[in-house]
């Protein structure tokens, strides 16, 4: 299963992430899991744009502190300088 782990409890531009597994042919949308730093999990989808950039659509979820986060979509790009994935924009 495709999986992305965000280094915070919610996603925002500049948020760092680790893509644990990514098996996405270019131009296709595949199911994924989004995991957050507080242990919250949401269903998601990946769409590969190029080898270093993906769209991640995250379904609504609730953080460990019971904050309701609505469904959103994000563009995530691999940062070669940092050696990690970084959220660049909400789409």
C-alpha cells in the first residue's frame, strides 16, 4: 500500500513528509494511506506528476486531539537539498 508520513499533525506548505512506499505509474491515481505525527491516519490518493512530484489527496480525518480536518489536496515535491519530501502547495 502506498503510504506517506507527515512530520506534523496536519498538512501545510513547507510541511515535511516521508513517502514510505510509492508505486504509482505516471498519470494514474492510486489509493494510499496518510499518517500524521500524532498517530492519526487518513485514507488518501497519490497521483504521480513526475519522479520528484506527486499530488496527494487526503480524506477528512480527526487528529489525536479531536480536531476535525477536512479533505484537502496537496502538491508534494522531493527536495534534493534536504533529502526529503516537502509540501509545496495546496491544490
